[in-house]
C-alpha cells in the first residue's frame, strides 16, 4: 500500500482510508438495520485485517454509532501503527439551529474527550468539524477552539468536512485547517476546482463518497424510476471500464487516486471482500491523462441532484 503526505501536517497516510461509518451504524444502499451489519467481533477482525494489509488511516466520528468504540477495542494494542481521524459532534441541533457561541468550547472539548475515551487513546491524529457549513466556518470561536486543541498537543492536525463547493472554498481561505474532507466521484466532480489551491496551501485532501454510498457499484442498478437518468448515466461508464480492464468501483477509486493533490480516498468497508477490492484498486497504476480526460467528460450534468439524503427521505433508496 502506497502512502501519501497528508498536506503539510507531517502525517503520512495510506492511499486507502478505512471509512468507519458502516461498522458503527446502518449506512448505505441496502443496509436497513443492525441485522445487515457486521457483529462487533467481525468488525474488529476486519479492522485488524486492514492494518495487516497496509492500511494505516482510519476515519470515524462521534456521530457514527458504535464506530469509535469498536475501533478503540481493535486498536488499543496497536495505536502506534495507525492514524486515527474523528469528527466532533454536530454543532447544529436536529432542527438546524446552531448552538450558542458561548457553548462551543464546552461542546467541542467534551466531544473530543468522549472520542478519546471511546477510542482508548490519549490523542487523535486528526480532529475534524463534521458537516462544516459556511456559518460554522465563519465562526471565529469555533476556529479558535480547534486551534487551541491542536496547540495543546492532544490533536495533531485539525480539519473540516464539507459538502458544497462554497464550503470548501471557505475552509481553504480560512488558512487554519490542515485537512479538508470533500465529496468527489465520477458523477460529482465539482470539488476538483479546489484541488490545486488546497495543494498550494499545504492542505491535505481526503476524498469521500468515492462510490457514492455504493451507487457506483452493482448496487447502482434497478434503481427507483425517479433515478432513471442517474442509472442511465452510470451505464455510460461501461466503455471506460472496458478500456481500463476494471470494474466500476475500481475505476471510481482509481479516478480519484489519479489526482496527485489527493492524500487519500475513504472507502466504506463492512465486508472483507470490500477490503480486498480496495487493496486491488490502490495498486499505484491509475488513469492516464487520456482516460482521466474521458472520465472528466462523463461527470453527471446536474450534480446538485445527487443528494442521497434527499433521495432517502423520498423513499427512492431501498
């Protein structure tokens, strides 16, 4: 497993990062409840297999169900071998209201303390804002609290997880975040516009939604009729799949890894076969310039429509 620098943080990470949401809570297309998930023992076995296979970067969050607790049990005797990234609790309530600024320090510090306890460690390598919108990114108190935690040594690097391009632009311009986690994939390529400036500023880029919750796999077939245009568009990648002698998930992973500005790509894993597939994808041989151009030209024409949360609320994902 090749490693890349996580920006200028001084941290070196495997090209594949283990996305920990699936081992902690029901997540993704076709995963409805606990019965569809790994047991705790199976999840720990998978995490150990990932480390033994060369993956050293593990991503979790306070909001990922039991993910932190499972990682804590899995890694308590091998902490020095891994890079742990976790995210703060959401700073907005369920009704969308932002917490009182006077409470940010307490909320963020308590969240980190809870994460450290669950992860059975006394520091985290990366501590991130979860769902960092523009108002949150503009808040000086939030930025100060995160910076203070980094300066204290309990956190090695700080970051922000963004969704919209405007949020990513804001996070980059703030010049305090060491790492930014963004959604980017074959269908939705809007975030590429910020890759170069992030790299120039020494910001580590971690890519998530590479498979779009499994949509860019066999799960992207026989979708709800409302998603017919998306399903038809996914079929347009067949030519490039054949040209690269891969399958769609491998093509999606290698496309993201073709960008030198990218530090790592997050792959959600809840099956041993997904681990093996990820390892096969990250073989160091990615898309050439011609193939990369073809993939760029196949971006979905209406990326704003690709909101899986909205699709789920409408009952389009089953």
